[in-house]
């Protein structure tokens, strides 16, 4: 962050950080509000305007398209939010992230977008036992860093509203209505965001943990009894919390393709072997978990398509998938190359790929 020191190491590995991230996501997204009727009406008017004269006929698709985009937005928001929070932790650890910061940095979004987010954030209490300042103090203790202000906090309210805009742009395929969704839907989500911080504060230590304090002077007697702090000291987790969050998100990515009944059992086993390469890609680029257009997501979507697993395509596509998985197992984590490899023309068995030639019954 531009107004915070950049520590050289990863954020703290304490499991309390993982619990805090999960709580922030689950509490905010547990009961996502419906779209405000006024917002829905304004969006529908724009969709009809974009559709043109056809919008006034019986063949209009504006309303169905808007309904589809709203459903996609609601289903994708938890994952987009998780990816945004992970991206903020990357920034805090001094790691580069291609996602723009919601406020304060030179690569931040447009001023109108910043103003919309800032207006919502101003309504979240700063002071008091459940305010943002107390949350920032406690989270800084957990991360082992000096408090640098709420705008440097990786779980600040701006991230929740920033994720709304990103999610709508990806669900609709167009950033035209992003600011309106941030403002309109953000007002509906605001009570959930305000309510999450007192819960997060209750789950964080109020004082620096005993394991972070200077050890007491050693007694002369070598058989001195252990102190309460030494008895309560838990072993340090071997895996950083940010990695554990990435593992959870990777498992979620693979739930849909692995549950696809059209995939042969052999194909499911090979798809499952892509989880480690996908995790490696996600640790380097948080967009893996939030961007539906990322090559990882596009490859999984293609592998799960039933038309690729019709009887006449199974032998050739199993061979294609095995070659792809073998390449990933040898260290290829550039999924744009793996996606291109899956979509290349020519089949080992001489059967055209379904992208190139599809029977009329399957078209």
C-alpha cells in the first residue's frame, strides 16, 4: 500500500487469520440481499436501450438477460470477494498483484468509482468497541505489524464494495453499470458489512499474544516450572494462512467439473490432478479464483462440457486430456498454454474435435 510500510515476509501464519477471512466472507455472503427494485428497473431500461428496437417486441431478451446476470452476480460474489481479500494480503506481504487497489494507490480505479466506494465506507463506524479502528488495531497485532490506519487494512470495507463492481463487470461481461451496482447494491449490502466487524473483533486477541512477548528472565534453577504462557503456546502452523485460503478456493473451483456426470471416471481422475497446478497459479495470481475469464476457469469449464464427452469423442479426448495433465505435472502452470493445447485441431485417433465438427444432433 502507498501509505503503509511493506513488510518483506508473508502475513502471519496464525490460524486466527484464516478464521477471520472465512468469517468475513461467510457472514457477509450468508444472506445476500436482493436487488433493489429501483436499481433493477434502471438496469433493465439500459438493457432494453442496448437491445434496440427488438426490446419492444415479443422476442425481447433484455429482461431474461438481466435476470441471468443477477443470478450469476449473486453466485460469484463470495468467490470474487475471497480473491480480492487474498489480493490485499499479497499487497501487504509486498507481493505484486495485478488487481487494482480499491483506494489510495496510483493504479486505483477511476475517481467516480473511488467516490462511490468512499461514500459507502464513510457509513461504517470508525470509533467505539466495534469500530474499524479497533478492528485494525487487533488485526495488526495478529499480523505482527504496526497499525498503519484503516486504509492500509487488507480487510477494510472498501474491499467488499470494490468486489461488487468487479463481480458485476464479470457476471454481465460489461463494466457499463459497475458504479450503479456499487452504489445501489452496496447500500443493500452495507448493513451486513457493518455487522461483520464486531464479530471479527470478538474473534481476535485484544492484546499481543504471549508468544510474541519477550520471554521472562530465566530462573537459576534448571528445573523451574513452566510459565502459563509456555503451557498454552501452540505449535506454529506449517502452512501460511494465505496458502490455506488458496487451497479452499481451489477445491471450490474443481467442485463443478468433478461433479459433472457426463465426464467418464478416468477423465475425472485426470482433471483432479490439475488441482496442484491450479493452486500454484492461484498463489501467483489471485484472479484465478475471481475472474471467470481466466484461463484456469475457462479450461475447467471446457473440460466439464458434456458435448466433449459424447461416445465418439471419448477415446480421443481422454488422450488429449492425458497429454495436457502430463504437461501440467511437469511444471507447466501457464494455463493459457494448457487451454490452447486442449483446443488444438487434430485428434490422436483421427476423430475431429467437437469444436471443429459436431453432429447435427449435438449442434
